[in-house]
């Protein structure tokens, strides 16, 4: 355990259908780096992860709902992928605003796989360079992003990756950006 992120508080925004490894590995690594982590969702209770469209792991307890939080309470945001997870979240106005507020406050945001769908909905991709799961490439380009096929892309404090295969690079870059803190160029 390191103290690289000591004193930092990181929100993970997810709901049922998140890709299990895309929440749990960043969660474990960010926590091991010294940060306090909280799972934010649409409702209280527990949410179920998936892998390959099948339930995986035990349901994970939600710490707070989007109704109970503000971006000002956190130093960074992590958006796991999975098909259902970001698709459900992008239909919730409060979840979308929560994401947008991190950009308005110049704070690091990391999204992997299908997670950047939520960034498109939050309208924060114009002129940004990102990556994602290939099937949403066109959606991100239509939202104004330049899409690249790389394991991790960092544009100021916006970190994106393609799939669970990229998790090691994703976690390392996410921790680096959280440690650096606010970036004035990270904005809506």
C-alpha cells in the first residue's frame, strides 16, 4: 500500500450491468494507493457486475446515490464500462450532471470500455482525444471526439481505455492523474 493518493476521495459511478473487472481492479488499485473510494449509483442497496453478459462476483454495496452527492465532494471520478451500465446511467439526468460537474471543476475523470458513452451524453467530448470499446467509436466521434485505438489515452485529466485487457495501463494512468490533481484544461 502506498500513500500516493492519501487525502484524495474518488467516486466510482456505476449501476447494474457494470463490467466487473473494470470496477474492481481500479477500485482496489486506487484504494491501495491511499485514496478513499465510494460507489455512487442510482439507488441504495447493491449493484451486480457482469463479465461477458453474465453475472459475476457478489453484488457490491452502494455507498451513496447520485441524489446524495456532489462533484465538489470528490477529487476524481471513475466510470467503469459494461453494456447496460453506461447505457442506463446516461438516461439519468442527475448522473449526467454529476459527470459534467467534474469537467466544470477541472477534476480527473477516467472511463473505460463503454463508459465513455456517458461522456458523450454529458457533452464533454468536443475536441478531446479518447479511446473506448470499438463499437462506440462512431458515437464518440459524433460527440466531437477524436478516437484513437490505443490501450490508454490521456487528454489533460481525461483518461480512457478500450477493454479489460487494458486495465493495468488504465489504472496506472488514472492514479497518476488523480495524484496530479486539477487540470485547468479539463473542462466542459
